């Protein structure tokens, strides 16, 4: 079977084909544009036999569902078919982001467990998969604001400029303009939080700091992974997890 796998995020939609268990080229689109008119983004996916993925943005999910319904296809939740166990509390597990679980599944399949999984998008997630009774289990983690959310929030105060994040590193260790101070503060806030959380994971596991495998994913993964030479960078780990699930159907 040939599947469409999808990751419908808050800012970007990621789409790819999976044939014979292999993930094809990933197409990335603006989420709002996709929700308004999914046809252009999905033009290359005619002839698929199934669709499987995750979604955090309901308008995009409904737009995809309508497009698939016209072709007699019902999308499958990748989370529901994912074999990775979740140790998160029954009530909270229902609210756990599907994208976090699928990225963690891809990380475990590539790097084993324990493994820390850092998602770098609109929000930044830092999660841990560890062993329980000989099996890998998603144990939880943390969610924090990404640079864009931090900068936008400060801009809404009315006394500071609203800024968009950039890939460029801050100009210096000290900001010399209001814009420079904002960008430096947002970058350091995220970097320090990730560093603190990873240190907590290694302490929790009783491991030396350099012994916990790391996987960074999401659009900003290369930026944050640069501080961790041992890290594996997989920008599309969520789709890779979906492809692994599709291969088992």
C-alpha cells in the first residue's frame, strides 16, 4: 500500500508518501494556507491507498479529512497504532500530543532507550523515553515556549517591538539594542531550559551527562542541536515515526 503520512502542526504542514515502508520526500506548507485550500498541497498524492498521521491544528485536520473523504479514504491516527507505551497517567495520556509520541517512537527505533527527544517548533518539547520492565516507555517531559512565541508575547506588551525569530545567532553576549536584547533573551531562555531539562534527565537516570542519546527534531532542530555534538538531528522525526507505524499495518 501507498500511504500519505502527515504532520499538521500549528505553523507548518508536513506531508510525504510512504511506499514499501520507505518515507519519500517531505513537502512543507504553511498551515493556514493548507487549511484554506489543501488541494494544491495534496495534488501530488492522488492514487494513495491510505492516510496516517498526527495533527495539532483542527482546521487543517478537517480540510485534510474532506479531501480524503472525496477519495473514499478515512485518515488513521498514527498515535492509536503506535506501539510505544506511554507512562503518563490515564487522564493526561489522552491530552499528550500525538506528535511527541511519534517522534519518540522514531527516536527509540533509531537510538534505543533511554533517549531524550527535543522537539524544536512553535513550542519546544523535551521528552524522555526510558525502560520499564524491559520495554521502552514514554515517561514524560516538558513543554516550553519557542523563540517566536516569546518574542510575540513581549511584543504584545505595547512597549516593545514585535519580532520574528531568525536562524542567525545573537550578535554578541550582550545585547546593545532593544531588538538585540530581545533576540538574545529569547534564544538564551530556550537554550538554558533545554540544557536544564536534559541535565535533570541524566540525573534521574543516574547517567553521566554525555551518555544519554539525544534526538532533535522540528524546523529549528539544527539551531539548538549545534550545542550538542553527539545529538542526532531528524527534522522530520514525526513523519519518520508515522512511516514506521504505516510499515507495520
